[in-house]
């Protein structure tokens, strides 16, 4: 299979328009944002793999692909360009780094072919070459035939373009190599653009979904500023660019070739004092732009060299803003990073579902450990500080700083480790994995985000938010509320013994010991009225929908009841068989008990 990316034509200026101020992490993606569709990581991967091209024998299967740098040009260069030129030493080194960046994250192995005594060869599946006239800044062909005589998978750069003449970390030349190799292994642009050389594009007219920017994928033509990030954009391709696959690219390559589970399986540091042995995963010229893929070990994001403050987020699929940039560091879906080291400015740090260790750098930090057994490390001895708890929030003052902590289990001082002593309910949210979150004897607010979660409120008046996935939501004692992100009309409620099943088109949640359901449109469903021994099955039907899936129930009879402000006689349909279609818009709503 073959296709051109003549708009590797990033040579045409990309219009920036007005930047967006919102950064969307993976667990918030989907639906619509600012009037445009937002795609989950999986949905974005569908777009990036729209060509259905791969070197692999099957989806998720690894592949070995040969590559070489042409020393001699073909009789005719694809795309109508002319004047062949071989890659220079710096362009070869840039391409080798870009190939490594892709093979680090996915199960694709690149094997270099060289003629005896030469840097060059024309005997490989992916061939790199340069041209000097015609066409775009660069283009590539999709995977297809592995034969060296085939154009499939070949990468071509305009070596006279000043932006790509000398690839370096975070410059346009290195970015374009990563982009074009993305095409060469099977990735498309996020949208149907870049099909004609010289095409001028802008985000408002050509981006088909929110996350079509270089913040999420190197395959995009659009600035990260359009989605809320900022890598110090500058015109004429003189700003900073990613030098390795971004979050959606990593997920796409892993769907094609499987995840590379041999990459950095030990304890790895990213950022300052990096041990990853990859220049794009450390500091380059005082800057960093990267998405972390890591297969194991106890790992650390080290931002200790920055004085600007910012956000350090350890959740997979989330973005950090460090070094004066916005959204410039992220963690790939499926990667787990355990520890964070802050700089001397004020940081907001957020943990994930595993045990985290947060090292404060001297600023007035705010730290939320999230799930797991989490520890905050302070530089002074215990006697240098005062610790005051208000509910689950602790304020640690001393040694020239104030640190606010939440969902933290231990405080590590220079002379001792002490247990945290919160006195109130939890306010905590899980991540994209399957979480078990158990509340306290106080009023808790528990959120599951993605995954198939189990939330148990325990004692107290709790709020439970399952998020996406098939969740089990147990209220426990007290008056408990389940909050859902969709409107009332998007849900179906089924009775299952003493439990309720709350369904949408995609999710199915089990509600146990829950008194109320609050929908996104503000409407409340009172479940207390349905717990009588002879209570009816309640079927809230989405309005304006013609059909519902058949409902098959045990027992000889099915009782249907409509309840609104006035009671209604029940309708009894005998017999255990046959689908039931109920068109009714009367439901047991209640005032919001908590306002």
C-alpha cells in the first residue's frame, strides 16, 4: 500500500489564530469541548491509523524493518521532485535518533543496511534521501512492499530547507524526521489535510477534533497553542518542537506493533539528572518537551533545576507544565511513574494510583497524592516545622516554605518519618486504570475516572463519581449521591434485587446502598422511593429515542410503574418472555438534598 504525504509540506505556514487556554488530559477527553469533538486516546488512534498500513503481519504484532540512507538517487524521485542529494552526517544522526524514538515505544525494530566501507546503501525497505527542487519540506510513503526497489516506506527531505538543514533536539528539522518516519511506519495525519503541496492550513478550518495539535501528536500540522499548551512558539519554524512521539503517537504505534516492554525496565530518572540515555528525555538547552514511555522500575520526574514553578502530574495520560512552558511533559497511557522532584518555585504536584514520593524543592507547593501510600519529603528536621490539619488538608510551615498536602500518608523529614494525621473525609480521584477506593467515616468525595472501578463510601454522606467504565458504587452508611457526567435522558435505570444498574450506551454501573443519582443537567433521581419490598422496576427511558434494547427479567410477572408528582396505578404485564417497550416521561425526581 502506498500514499504520499506531500504536505509533510510543513513548509507552508500554519496559521495559529487564537490559542486555547484549556489543557485536556486523557481522562477528560471525549464528547465536545469548545464546540469541537474531543476524541479519547483510542479514538484519536483510529484517526492516526486510518490508512490501515503497517509492516507488521497483524495488529499488535512486532516487526523488523531494514533501513538505509541512499548514496545514489533513483532514476526518478517520487512526487515530481528533482536533484537528489544524500543525507549529511547530521541528518543521518537525526534520523537514527528519530528511529530510536519510535522503536523505544513500540515493537518495531529497525535494522540498518550499509554497503561495505560506506554510510550509504540502496538495499533496504525504508530508504532516506534528499532533494533540492520541487515539492514540500518533506514527504514519506506508507508501508507496503519490503523490496528495496519499491518506493514504499521511503522518506524524502528537502535538504535546502533551512528549517531541516541541521536537525537538533527540539528544532523543526528533528521534528520533521520523527513526523515522516511516523508515516513510514503507518501513521496518517489526524485529519484529511496535507494532500496537496503548498496547501495553507489553519486549525479552525482543518482540525477535525480538539486534540489535533503537536501537544498530542507529531503527526499534526497545528501548534500546541491551539490546545492550551505552549512550547515557546515562534514564526518561520524557529520555535521549539517535540523530538519524539507524543501521547497519541505512542498509543498508535503500540496498537500497530505492540508496546515495547523492554524499554527502561529499571529505575529511571526523566528531566534533570536523567538516566534514560535519550537526549529528548532530559534537558536540552534548559528546555524539555517529551512524553514518557516506561516499562517498569521505580521512576522519577526530576524538575529540580527549574525556578519557575509549574505543574507536575504523575498520572498516565496527563500533562505537566514545567520550565515556564505549558503542557510540555506528559506520561503515556500505560506508563507508571512513581516519584516527582520539584524545583525551587511553587509547584502543584499530583500523584497517581501507586505509591508516590514527592520531594519539595523549597517553594510553597501544593501536593495531592491521590491513591496509594504517598510520602512528602521535606528538607528540614521535624522541629523546624509546624503541621496543621483541616479535614484532609495539611499545611506544613517552616524552613522558609509552606506546603499544602492532601491524600498524603507520610511526611519524611530530614530526621524522621511521621504518619500524616488528617481529620476529615477524602476528596480523591483515581486514574485510567481499575481502582479500588474506600472512603472514611467522614463525608467523602470519591472519583474513579476511567477503568472499571469499585468505590466504597463507607460511613458518612458521600459523593461517588464512577467516570467511564463499568463501575461498582457502594454508598455505605449515610445519605450518598452518585454523580454522573451525562444528562438524565442518556441513562437507563434497572432494578436488580436491592441494587440498581445505571446504564448508558457505553457503561454499566452497579449502585449499592445509594440514595440519590444526580445528572449533569441538574436533575435528581430519588432511589429511596424504590426500596420498598414491593417496589416496582423503574425504567427511565431516554426521550426522543425510537427503540430500546429488550429487557428480559426473571419471574412470572413484570410490574411497571410510573411515578411523578402524583401516584399512578401500576401496569402489570404477565409472562416472562418478550421485549417491553415503555414510552413514558414520568420519573421519581427529588430536590437536591445538598443544594
